[in-house]
C-alpha cells in the first residue's frame, strides 16, 4: 500500500509563534511546540520531530491521530453534509442518541459543541427543575476543587478561586462542599437544593476520585430533597475509565439523573452531550433551549463510528491502564518526592511534593507529551489505542526525569 506524501508545513515554528504573539489574546501560555501532524499515538512538530502523545489533546483524541476509520467517515460525510442546523433532521443525531441511551442507561440527549456548553444546559435543567418544584428551590451544590468550564454559569459551580476571581459577580445560589465528606454533604442539602453536580474523577483538580460511599450519599440526598444529580463525565467519561462512563465502575451502580459528556466523544471534532433520564429531560420543553452548531451531521457520524470501535477497546483500556498505573506506582516507590498515583483506566495523575512544570518540558525534550495540573500533579490522558510498549516508553522517560530530581537515590 502506498500512502500519500505528507504536505510540508506552510510556516516555520518562529513565524507561527510571532503571529500568535501579535494577533491572539494572550490567555494561553503554550508549550514551545508547533505541531504539524499526527499518526496513531504520535504527533510530529513542524521540524519533523516525533512525540509520544500521552495527553491526547487533553483527553480528546481518543483514537489517537488520523485513525483510518475516522478519516474515512470524515471524508465521506464532509462531501455529503457537514452541517444543516437544528431546523431539520439528519441521519445521525437519532442513532447517536440511541447509542448514548444504551451505553448510559439514561434516556434523552441534547447535543452541544463543548463540555462547558453541555454543563450550562445541565445547569438550566437544574434551575428549571427547581423553579417547577417549589419556591426558592434554586441552589446547586458543587465540590471544592472542581472544574466545570469557563462560562459564567459553569464558573459559578467551579470550586477553584483562580478560575473565578476576575469575573465576579457570578450567578448566585451555589454552595460548595468538600469532596468525600458525607457529613458536610448531609448538612449542605436542604429543601432549597435543586441539584448537585459531581465529577467522579476530578480531572483539572488533580485526578481525585470520589468515593462510592459519597456517590451513594449524594444519590440518597438528591432523592430525599427532590434534587437532580448531575455527573460531569466530560473528562472522566466515554471509555476513559475502562467503562463507558465513570459511574459504571461503582458497584452497585449509582445512577445520576443527568450526565454531561464531551471531550473524546467525536475524536477531536467539537461535540458535547447532555444525557438525561425522563424526569430531568422533562425540565426542558419546546423553545427552552437550543444550539446552532450542536449535533452536526459530521460530528455525530464520527461519534457513531467511534462508539462502534470503543466497544472492542474497553478491555484493553482496563488492561493497559492498569499496567500504566502499576508501572507508575513502581516508579513512585523509588522516589520519595512522589506522594501518590491516582486514577482509573487511562486517566492517571502522579502527585508530587515538587512542581511538575519543568518535568513536562523535560519530557517533551525526550519525545513524550504529558501535562501538569494543579502545579504538582503529572497528568496522563493517553489515547485509548496505546499498547504496553507505549507505556514502557513513556515510563522510561518519566523514570529518567525523576532520577534527575533532588531526593532521588543516586
Ligand atoms: C474540560 C472540562 C470541562 C469543559 O469542557 P470544554 O469542552 O473545555 O468546554 C468541564 N468539565 C470537566 C470535568 C472538564 O474536564
């Protein structure tokens, strides 16, 4: 089989960086890496250097880069119909919503373009549910250290000051509670509670899993006070934990009323989803919500193809994710500055007593892409198609970097 020649980059790395410095809002502090293309678990920069991609577009590129089946359906669908708006039907929202219902155990879907937009919609469901159910029933309970997105609504339930402080005042009636503290949760719930939002493995917050007891208590209290329970599965869901969704790891399963999903859903095309049970879905009636771009034919068709592939990948996500966890734990035991290895499946964080930023740059120089969240947590969100050999390569790089730190055995 012959493959097409790879087109050369149109700009040098310096030219790209200069243009961005001049013309973009200066909100991102990017790593000094200008990417050109990707294939499988690797990306290549404009100079042709190759990197093993263990961050996958922050958990978005679930099938890595240029997966042949994804490329094929994008080509086909782009030539047929990219977007048609929600004025009309197309062939892919219905089947994809059916797939989401079958895999989640929930019933009805609304499609968005991003995680934040899905979270906004879920918050509208909570407020609408509260308004329909009683006077003054407005409050949303959320966790300290959580992250739910960057819009004003999503920020109002994001429990980290650094994201919020420049944008006050934010929408009111939000109450924050410490994660995994059952007593504090009991105290927080009241007849004013309209809903609770929970990310079962806090991603941005440093890969912190929420305990099964806490999940059960949240469900029990939401039922007692007639509040909607929303799970933010944007980062921890859609295959990454080795199950379709993170809540399915807990036995017996604690069912939410609503989940929001996004990141890996369409393998890099913008697509998010709110998936709700009938009770929560009934809070949004005709005309109450909408989106121009949400659920395009292109994005939905890609997501359907992805689900078709994902089913067969779940065992290997568990297997290779378990292997990554074990190998990182082995490294951790040799280095006293490593505090803990946390996470499930292919969502793993290594918490250290020292900052991780320079280690991320060192890893990049060694051909490995990871990132650092919460200053001291190295975060691994590789594509679902990685092998144990890829893990060996990555862990070797991390080992080499760890060995250079103070507090490591010589
Ligand atoms: C990324 C993320 C969001 C925001 O999603 P966007 O697609 O960036 O809008 C919300 N919640 C969680 C848990 C996330 O990881």
